[in-house]
C-alpha cells in the first residue's frame, strides 16, 4: 500500500511542477506584453524606413484577453488605418510581413518587412497569401469594431 501512496505522491508533485511552470510562463507572457509590442513596433518601423516606406507605426493596440493572434496590432501615424505585423512561414523560414487594414476592416496592402522578406515575397504562392488575408480580415473585423467603439483609444 505504501508503494501506491509513494507513486501517487510523486505524480502529484510532478503535476504540481507542470502546473506551476505553466502558470509562471503565462504570467510572464502577459506581463511583458507592452515590452514585446514596443520592440516589435520599433523593428517594423526600422524595416519600413529601410524600404523607404512613409508609413510609421505609432502605438500598439492594447491586449484583449481571449484574443489569440500571432502578431501585433498597431495604429499608423496620421492615418485611420491599422497595421498588423505577422509572419508567414515559407520553406521553413519566417517571412515577416505587415498588413495595412482600412477602417472598414479590409486589408489594403501587405508589405514584406526586411530585405529577405522582399526577396522571397514573390515566391510565396497566392493561395498561402489568401489564407493569411482571410484570417487577418476576420480578426480585423473584431479589432476594428472594438477599436472604433472605444473611440479610437483601444
């Protein structure tokens, strides 16, 4: 009987460690949102400047609990449009991109961010790009609605 109790105790300790580490990682992820968003914004602005694009991202949209997207939502300086920074995987390589989203929630342009992204952009099949467009526009519909309901303040 003590063998059973010992095994259950070991499993409970193991499970407790897994839960504790998962909670710590989630807490760290949520508490560093603004730092990560600002770092991504600076990188995107640097890539836009290198490409002689006049757009500049001005501020990240606040994190909304329950919203899961791989990328970041930003406002564009002197514009009503939003900008979504994301990545497309192509042949095992990350291709960073940005999508300008109109106030109506439609993608107006996708911009490759960086020299490598511009080089491989034309080798990405249109079907892959269309999948990303649909996903971005579906998420943008919710973001734009929430953003405009809050008076443009997030």
